[in-house]
C-alpha cells in the first residue's frame, strides 16, 4: 500500500502559503476601487498635462566654418564642435543662469552634417523661449566667428610675410645670371601665396535661429497612452500593496490578542 497520497497533511502544510490565480483575482476584485482610483488619477493627470503642455518648435542655425580655400577648412568641424560644447556653451548657460536665476530652459545640440564643413545648432522649445534660443545661438555663433576670424588674421599675416620675403628674393634674383629657374620658382611661390590669401574665407552664417513651420511637440496622444499604461500598472501594484498592508495589520491585531 502506498503511504503517500496527493492531498496529505504534509502537502497541505507545504502549499498553504502559496497564492493561486484565484486568490489574486479575488484580491483584485475586492480592491478594485483602489485600482479605479489610481487608474483615473494617472489617466486624467496625463490628459491634463497633454492639453496644457505648450507647443514646441525647433530652431536651427547653420554655419560654414572658415575656409583656407576649396574644401579645406581652417579648423575641422569636429574640433569646432568640441570647443563649442565644452567651452562656449557652458559660458552661455552660466550667463543665462546669472541673469535669470534659472538654468537654460532648452538644450543646444551641435552637429556636423556628414562630409561637409557645416556646423548645425538645433534647439527645441516653446514659443515663449524663442528669443532666448535666438540669443543663445547668436552668442555661440559670435564666439566661433570671432575665434576663427582671429585664426584667419594670423594666417593672413603669415601669408603676407611669406609673400614679402618671396618678393624680396625675386628682386634680388632679377638681372642675375643663371637664375632663371630660381626666379620662376619664386614667382610661382608668390602666385601660390596670393591665391591662398584670396581664398581665406571667414565663418559664414547660412541660417540663424530659423523656426520650424510645424510643431515638433509635445506628442499629446503618446502622453495620454503612456499615462494610461502607467495608471494600469500602478493601479495593479497599489491593489496588492493595500491588500498586503491590510494583511499585516490583521496579523498584528491577531498577535496582540494572543
């Protein structure tokens, strides 16, 4: 005769603390008002936020970095971007905080369109901060323009000095015998320096703080959907937390009576 059977006392003790799906469903139904309350609060809160959130627009500025000539940049866009993000942007943010006693209410993203000498500044914010975006972009553009203008000035001075030296050599070679090759090379060098000097181009602002025609945010339907999902998950969580708290109080009351 088999001494074990499916519903022995030992099995009942072992499974007495397990929670079945029936227990979960019963708990949920008993505490359904908690779920409804949490779900409605989250959903209505999300809907209210979606309706009241201000429309946002994207502002774009586009710059051409200073050029040495052709497609050769005076300074690589990557270096200019790194300088802008780590040196000048923090200065703009600090100045805004000092003036308004709050942080800059938008981000300024700096990027380089692939295979170009362009720098793109983008910010997304509400219309009420449009003037702040324009001021921030203008400040960054001014920092870059002045920095690269100084670099252009240094290169121009260097090229002019080299031209003057080459012209002095040409004057010294003129009329000298057997100097035809050296004279031609010096003249060619001067021509190259003149071309390099003419091809120096300072930073060019192609677009400054252009506002997008269409709104870029907020995504109101997405906000409502996320609020609904959050309300459902949080509602279920609160149902079982309330049940857990009730069980703890009941157990403490029973222990106190013993």
